[in-house]
C-alpha cells in the first residue's frame, strides 16, 4: 500500500500447526527505529492495516520539523555510506542501538565485531550444536566406548543440545556457565556435565566447527570444590553374612568385588576364560582409561573356594547382566534371613563398598601401596588418599580368611570408617 512517498508491504506468511495449514498475512514497517509487524488471517484486513499505517507514516513525514543545513549534510553523508549495503538509515541506526545494548559498558562495537570475526575466521561451516552432538556421540560409539559412558553422554549432552540450538561457533564460556547455573545440580553432577561439555568442545575444535579459544574459556570455568567422600567398607562379619545369604548367582559378584577389587563394570565383563590356568589369578581386561589395558589380580584361598561353588567353566562369571539386579537380590536374601532369625535390623547396601573394602584391607595386609594400586588399576596416590591406614592388619587377615572371624552370635559393630557417612540404600 502506498501513500505519497511511503510504501507499506503485505506479505503472505502461511504456517502449519499440528498438520493443518493456515493462511496468514503480515504487515511490516518501521515506526521510527522500531520495527512493527502485524499478522492477520484475512487479506482485506491486512490491506486495510497497511493502508492505515502508510497514511500514518506519510502524515508523520509532513509534520516533521525541517532539517538544518548541517543536519541535511550529515543525513546525506550517512545515506551515501549505507549505499554499499543497501540498508536504510533508520534500519542501520536501529541495529546499532540494539547491538550497543548487548555490549558491556565501555566496549566498542568495532572491537566486539572484530573478536567475533576472529573467532570464526578458521571455522569450516556453521555446524549447529544438536548436529555436532550426534556426530560426537557417533564417533564415541565407533571408538568402542562402554554403554554406560555412551548413556551418560546422551543424557548430559542431549539436554545441552536442546538448550543450545545454535551454531557451535557462537558458544561462549558465559553462556555455558549460565546454563550450568540454571541446571541447579549438585557439585559432582556439575563437574560431570562440564567434563562432557569439554569433551564435546574438543571434538568441535577438532572438526573445525568451534574456535580453539572456546577450550580455554571452558577450562577457565570455576569447578565446584568437593569434600572427599567417606570410604564405605564392609566388616569381615558383614561380608561373611552376604556370602552365606546371597543366592549362588550373586556369589561371584561379591567375590570379585570384595576379594579381588574389581569395579562393577569389570565384574559384569569378567569371563571364566580370564582365569589363569592354575586358577591363582584373574585377568582384568579394560578397554580405555588411565588404568592398564590388562592387569592380573590374585585370588586368595577364600576367593578360589567361593568361585568353585559356582564355576560353570565357560561364559560370564557373573550370571547377572545389570548391577542393580544383583544388588537387589543380595539385599532381599540378607533381609529374608534376618527376618527368619527375628533380627529387626534392615540390611542396607553401601555404594562401592565391595571395591573399597578390598583396597582398604589389601593395603593393610600387604603394606604395599604400589602393589595394591596395580591390582586395583588405580594410581598410588588414590590408594594413599582413600585406603591407607583405615584398618589394622588383623582386620585384614580376618577379612581375607573368614575362618578367623568372630563368633557369629556376636553383634557386628560397623567399622568407624564405614560409619563416617550414611550408606546409600538401594531399593
């Protein structure tokens, strides 16, 4: 619609909602420095609104004050400068004002643009975060990462990509920090999220979709300071109770965790073929990480005896496929026996206490930090930090040789190290 020198256009902007197509018409014009956009479902109403807007703008032009000679000179100069880009003066001023509002005080617009261009100069394309996340996870899957690790990546980076549906090159440390703050998660979860985001950032830089500066910015983000968790372990009598009550299919889980120090994921991957021919050691095969790719863990006499009870000769040593299933079976079995013996105290599971028990008792028995670290696939510093000098050598001898246990009728007092923090209850 035209009124004098003023023209207001009507655009057809149909859209689709839940499978149904709708007609829509948009009237767009600038009112001073503000862009106005009105939507109508009827074309005649849109034309009427456009005509009214054109009249309004034309009247405003006639009523405008006359420019001075100096103002006209500035106006003409600005118009010539903008001819290169074909941008009206009003639009250019509006964009400038909006950009200035986004910048911190004292920051020049030119410097901000130069920094943005410099960050993206060596990038190849504008890969968006959701697309790059899928490519990153596919690369990790191809590299043979564990299912647990891939599940964690999909969970953490999945919500990250849903929040940032934008080019990876536009990510900044400030945006990531605000995202982590808005999650409102605990310190450990925040660190885990930041670790996944850092790994994704390294991949994005590698495929030249993000500037290298992004890695430095992410690395400079403040990480929460965590209090070292209490090392939860089982007493010799508690461990014996689990061995006596657990179903046969769960015995191997207890043996490999408590008497060999294997991680839960390592127990579920352990195979009867991993035992040495003389049955004195079990080979632990790891796919990745800082631990050696293969380590030998000795089997004490108690471990050999218990494994002989369930030895099937081939296949997985542990019959369970999920950690939570075997834990539930152990809890139910112990509580059932306690109920029959009229013991009112409920049995509660302690997270990672099997492996912690092995590390604690093993280093107390041998007095050899390096040897224990090799057997557990940990660094010596971790052994010293979490397991050293928590129990006596006599406690360790009783743990690995339960023939030296206390009388079964004597009430078992939890070890002080285990009571330092309430145990986790697995339903």
